[in-house]
């Protein structure tokens, strides 16, 4: 907003000029000329606005003067006609500023927005003014002088000025003396703001990027090798060009809209996986199915299958399409000394088939995944259906099959391992064909070993395995909170029950009296009505407390039952070794209630195959041979 200062400043020269009357279209230019001719600062000059002559030209001919009444008759059609011209000629009296100017500390400025279609009065912080009988008239004069000095037409576009001046005057009149603690900007004139012309544009919505925090670390490994799209998502948009509407600024100048530039008209085609929707302002290209968008032979299409030889920082960067994207990737690199999934890469798709190895710190997420090589010890693989040849890292999923486990970690529901050579396995059910040494298996239901070839293995049955433990702790916390609430409610219920019992006889007496008064048409005493209502409120509150107590008691019963269910069927859980027990191995079974752990070491050569939990007559628990 450009500012044109109208505040009084201390004179730097004692030189003064004679009052001079002149006519001009450009007041600022005349003031500058007079100041220069008299070798004084322009800030030392002031002027009075004696007369305003408004001239219009409607026919590109000559300007003619219109009287103030005709100014009010000018219409929108006049102002928005590019052939219509308007200007003003001002008769002013120029003189040196007076040192005793009552408004010298009333620091104001006239400003405008970029198009000069909105004009503002700015009252600066620290401005001071005292009320005088002529203040309202002087404020009009001050604003109009500021507008004229800035080249802004007066008595035009300023329908709001009367209300602005009235409010400021009323405030100063009431306060008598005002000092503005902060700056204030007020609209005092408004012309015809033009509507901007819009050039055509082509927007690739599928390339949208999340805005990063200024301190966020840029992930250079994620370079958008695939642009994943969702069904019904707007992929692209062609914004049609349109010419804006004209305007007229507060200087009286016509603002002509620019012609739009047309540079981005679509020159491609799409296949039947993309829907084209056209409106008056845009053409939208919308996905008809999940997948990723591809541009081939000047045609946009949505595909779901990708065949690449490797996923690496150098070649593709990370690919994070999402497990619900319907994107399937096949990675063909199978060289045993190379990584099909490079170090630090993140891959998230619906399905992935990796023929080779997964490198260090690589993360793979999918609904279905297959790895023909080996996983690095620092890698992480997660999939509902997961097949791994040689596993050394971390694997999570529902149904997991591993050919050889080499000191990796596996968390799942149902896990099958052909050969385990060290590692940690957690699942509901685990089956290992050949188990070597240093394998830790924890299951909530069953562990089956077809052939045991090593020792120092630990096989554990734990009903609170993995996420169940979180739910169990939450259950315990809820029970604790409910027991506390019920204890408080019980005290409250007892207190109100006692109160009701003590006051019931008096209540019944008051009730009889009120019925008697009502029957005989006698006005009921206010004190009796008040006692009756108080007792009713007490009784209703008691019912509410008893209802809440019953509800929370039911919740506690439900949670307590659920708590016990966490170790339901613990006596049906089994640890099975279909081969011969060799070396030193440990069997463990954990109970929830009571929270104890029972262990057993089958002796080498033990013929028993199936072990489970049993409760002795004295209440103790042991692991012993049982039926499968």
C-alpha cells in the first residue's frame, strides 16, 4: 500500500511564502514546483481546497463539466465503459504551514492497494488530537486534501466516508482528547476492482507433494519413481483461460483486462482407465481404478504391474505406493552378491516379488511378498502373506513361510520354517521342520518341531503374546478405574439412601397436605412446595446414582470375565517334538492368573513327544507329557 503522508512536520526554514491561488489537475506537482521555486521543503507547504471541477468525456470528444448533482447520477455502466473518461481540476490556495496548527500531531496518511481501487485512511500509532467544534468538518477537509495530493478523485467512490468521519468524530468528542495506542487503517473510498484474467494452466495433481516443515529433513531417497493414484482421484486438470472483467480505479482511470495467454492446451490422449470430465472452467482427468499413472506414447494410462531389475537409490529411489494401491512389483535382480532392494530403500506396495536379496536398513511392506534371496540382518519385511528363502532380519505378517531362518526375528500368526538355525519366533502357531540350536520360539497356542538337531533352544507358550499383552494391560487399567469409581459410588448411594429414609415420613406428610390444599382449592404454601421439590430431586439423584452403579458393576463383570479369557485354553496349548530330544532345551508356559512361569527341561533321549500344562492336586502347575 503506497502512503502519502499528510502529517504536519516541524519547519526546517523560517522562510514563508505568500498565499497563492491556482488551478491544477496535479496538486502534488504544483506543490513541488512552488517549493522548488522558493527553495523550501515541500513539507512546509499546506493548501486549502477551494473548488473542485469534475469533467467527463463520454464520446471520445471533448471534456465537459458536470455539477455535483450529476456526479451522483453516474452509473456502473458509465464507469465500466472504456470510452468514458473522468478527471478533476482543483482550485487551491497554497500557503506556508502554521506552527499553531491544531492537527500537527494528528499523524495520518492516505494509502491505496495495488490497483488503486481501494483507498485507506491510516491513523498512525501515537497520533494525538483534541476535539474542537469544527473537528468533523476539518476531518473531511483533511481526508480530501490527502486524496487530492495523492491524485485520488474526491466526492467519488466514497459512500462510506460520511460514516467513517462520523465515528471518528464521535469518539474524539466523547474522549475530548485522544492518543492512538496502535495504528488504525480505515477504508474511505472504493472504485471498481477488476477481475484478473486467468491464463490457461495444466496441473499434474498426481505429482502433489506434502509441504515440508522448514526444519524437516529432506528424504532424497524418495524421488517419486511411481506416482500412485486412487480410484476417483483427480489426476490432472486443464484450467481453461478466461478474460477478466474491467475496472476503474479511484484516480478515475479505466483498467482494461489483459488477454489470456494460451500455452498449455492438452495434446495427449488417455485410455479407458481414466475418465475425462469437462466443466465451463476446467477439464478434469479422474482415475477409474487404483494403480500408478504412466505416460507412454503420448498417452496417460493407469497400470498396476511393474517389472524392474532393482530398487536402489541410484536407479529408482524408494517406492511407497501403499499396500492398498493395487500396485504389484516384480524385481528381477537375482545375483547373489547384489541387492535387489538396495540399502536404505523403502518399498510399500500391494504385492511384491523379489527374486534376489534385500539390503541393509531396507524396509518392505506389502499385503503379499516373496523373497527368493536373503534378507539382511538390518532389514525389515512386513506382509500378510510372506515367503522368504533365507531370513536374517525382521519379518512381520499373518502367514509366514521361511525356508531357512538364520538368526532372524519373526512375528506373525501362523509361521512355518523349513530349517531354523538360531533366531526368535513369535506367533500363535509355529511349525519348524528342522530345528538346530539357539532358537527361541514363543507361541500362544502351539509349537511343533518335526526334527530336533540341536540344543539350547527355548520353546515358550505365552497367552499374552505380542499385541494381546497391550490389550491385557488396558483391561487391567480399566478394571482398576472401575473399581475406584464403584467404591466412590457406593459411598454416595449409601449417603443418599440414608437421606431418603430419614425424610420419607416428612415427605409423605407434606404430600398429603398438598393434596388436601389442592382438593379444596386453597393456595399451597410456598415452603411446602419447596420441601416437596427438594425431596423429589434427592430421590431422582439417588435413582441416577443407583443406575450408574449397576451399569459400572456390569462393566466390571464383563472386564473381569474378559481378563480370565486371556488364558482360556492354556491347558490345550501344546509343545510338540515329533523327533528325539537332543542336548539341553527348555520348555516354558506362562500363566496370566496367577502370573507365574512354569519351566521344564526334557532329558536327552526323552521319548515323550507332546507336552502341556497340568494342575496338581495341591494347586501347583507343572509341564508334563500329555495327549496331542
